[in-house]
C-alpha cells in the first residue's frame, strides 16, 4: 500500500513539475512579449511626442507653398495679359499695315492711271 501511495505521489509530483516547467516557459514568453511591447511603446511615444512639432512644421510649409503658388499665379496672370496685349498689338499692327498698304496702293494706282491718262491725251 505504501508503495502505491509513493508511486501516486511521485506521478503527481512529476505532473506538477511538468506544469511548473510549462508555466515557467510561458512566463519567459510573456516577459519577452512585455519587453517587445515596452520597446514599441517607447518608439511610438517618441514619434508621437514629435508629432505636434512636425505638424506645425508641415502646416508652415503648406502655408509657404500656398503663398508661393499665389505669387506664381499672379505672375502667370501678368504674363498672360502681356502675351494677350502683344497678340492684340500684332493683330492691330497687321490691320494697320494692310490698311496703309492698300491706301498707298490705291494712291499709286490712281496716280498711275492719272499719269497714263495725261500722257495719252
């Protein structure tokens, strides 16, 4: 009977020892996971603590780009107006030149006809 009790106690001790060993391994895994999570938390905290400053810098950069864009838009509008004026001047100039050419051509033709008619008379 004592032998049976000793064997049962030994078996129980072995099962409990196996369970304790498994718990110890789980404890090590949990400790490793805790260390990883702590490291991730520190990294994210560092990044997030700089976020307001980075957002301010980004907003300032956006404001600067918008101002620069407005300036470039204004300059582009001025260039478009200048080009429009130049094209208008070119059109008017062509019209004026063709009118003056036709005016001088009609005078020349008229003078030539008058001279020809005077010569023939």
